[in-house]
């Protein structure tokens, strides 16, 4: 029986480098822990991509809204359509667990947009637009709305929306018929911690929030009682070592394919951190925090077999590859870097098994 075959989708900014290809599709060599370029997709500023839960479609941010693609049998992409979000370019995109709605988070204009997904996977009409408000003592990066992530709870009841400018995560109940949202809770992070990305454990009972400025991951329990969500903080763990570089910001947050590990990355410190997840308690144990041999790692991800890791280094315009030994807490550089201008997000996708 042969190994499963995978492709990897790497999205990138196109501003400044005069490139028109914002998404690159790679064949993944699982044994060697390397990528081989398969095709390039013409799209502007693909700052984030997501795959539908039925694994049939890929959705990407673009300057003009959201672009939809059909995922071909070999992992290649065929464009379907583009839907406008009626605002500035988003920074994050996700779908609900029934693949009925797309959620777009807007960093620049502080806007959350919900769009319907049509039966053929295409992007439909806007069903909800929420403009975040708020102004503190300094009208700069902090104390202004910057929506950085929007993700459903695994029971598909609530949308959690991180606002790294205002240091909280809004929790909305989703009306699955109208596509409208109703605010039902607010998860408040520490002042100037900047909640950036969210992930839920495999069973959906635990929420992980990485904080960009505080360089930490907060762990929450999640449960629903009497049709209301309840979140309780149980842990806060640093994304850095004690001897880290100054001026670091945490960026990535990715679960391993088997949900046993969680990865984060630190710009400034230019490192990757990997944690083991206790499936019963949800608590994290840091296994390593080591250099990624690149500048400003925007995203890091374990390969599906957990034996290798890739880092997307935005400022150096590189992908760097590592062999992992998670039991010993080791990352070992695996071959030369690959040049990719302004990479931002990576997703692995299984295409076939033998």
C-alpha cells in the first residue's frame, strides 16, 4: 500500500514584486519533506486561502473580494468565480462546517463580511456586513478595529471573530438560513495583546488564540449551555524562549493533520514553536522553539506525517524546510531554501491514496 499523495497551496502577496501569480500549487514529497512546483495561479494579493470542509473547493482572498476554485483530482485549481466583499481587501477567509457561508475578516477597514456559498461552490451574495468600531487613546495599530480572523466553533453554532486592534474576540450566533449574525459573547484578551488567529481542538471543546504582540497562546474551554456559548481561560503559554530577540510578534497558528500538535511562529525572533496538545485537558506543552532560517515567518506548518515542517518567510521571500524530531524537540534544516516572493499562508491537501 503506497503513501497518500498531497499537494500544498502557498498564497502570497503580489504588490511590489510585479508578480501576477498569487497562489502556487506544489506537489509534496512526504519522504523527503520538500515541495516541487506544480502550477501557478494568476490572482492579486492572495493574502489567505482556505479549503471547504468537503475538500472540493478552495477560496482565496484577492484585492477585489473572494475568488473560488474547484480543486481538481490532481490538486490543480480551476477558477469558478469571484465575489465582491464591498470593502477593502480581506486578510483571512474561512467557511462554516456545512460549506454554506464564507467569512472574510478585514484588517484594514475593520469589517467582517459573510457571503453565501452556492451549490456549485461559487461565491454568492453578501448576507451580512459588520463594521467594527472603537477608538482608544492612540489611533494607531492598537485601539482601532483590525479584524484578523473569523472561525466557526466545531459544532457550527458560533462564529468567533478576533479583533487584534481592540484586544477581544466577538462571538456571534449564526442564523444558518439568513446568514445573519447576532452578538452573544465577547472573549476579552489582555490589553495590547492583539489576538490574531484562532483554532479549535479536534473535539471542539478547546479554543486556542495566538496573540501577536504578547507572544502567547491562550487556551480556553468551550461549551454550550441553554443555547449560549461559554469560554473559560485555562492556560497562557509563551510562543518564545526566555532568550528571544526583542520586538517579536507572533503570527502563525496551525494544527497538525492529526490534531495532536499546534505550531506557531515569531517574526523578529524568526522562530517556530511546536506544542503537544493534551487531548483530554486541552493544555499545551511546548516541545521546541527554534530558528527558521528566514526573515518574518508569516506561517509555519507541519507536514501531514509530522516528520517535517515548512516555514513561509515573508521578508526574505523564502520557504525553508526542516526535518522534525518532536520527541527530542529538534528541527534540522532540510535542503536549500526555495524562493517565493512574500509568502503568507500554506495549506496541505490530500489528493489520492494508492
